[in-house]
């Protein structure tokens, strides 16, 4: 998995590529940890994400809970495979997916 960050004012876009699973989700969690202060918008770009496991979903849920307190979070570039996982798990009701 690779993560690239792009900050624009109080907005942060994190492009995640590869597999977001039990092994790689702590890396995303660590990358997010120091970014929340002063953040108004968090955007995840999943256009190059191949797979997400329950561990990856847990990181997204934690990020969503944090951003509910201070701004907004969006998920973009979701493939059919990832969207199906979001639908089955009910994450389409939790996340803003564009």
C-alpha cells in the first residue's frame, strides 16, 4: 500500500493505493494521527485502492467519527469492488462517497 498526502489550507487529500488490510491499516492510522489538528476537510482518494478489509474499514470509521466533530470527510474514486464492500457493511450510510 502507498499513501500520498496533499494539503490545501485546512483540507487534506490522502490517496491510498494497493490493499488496505490488517497489515497495512496501522500505516494509514499512523499517517492520519498527526493530521487532524485544524483539519476541516478530509478526502480519501481510493481510485487506486484494490481491496479493503475490516481493519481498513475500522480506520475509516475512526476517521469519520473524528471528522464529524470538526468538519467533513469524503471518499472519492471508489471502484465497484470497494463500493460493494461499503454496501454490504452499511458504510454507504456512514460515509460521504463521491
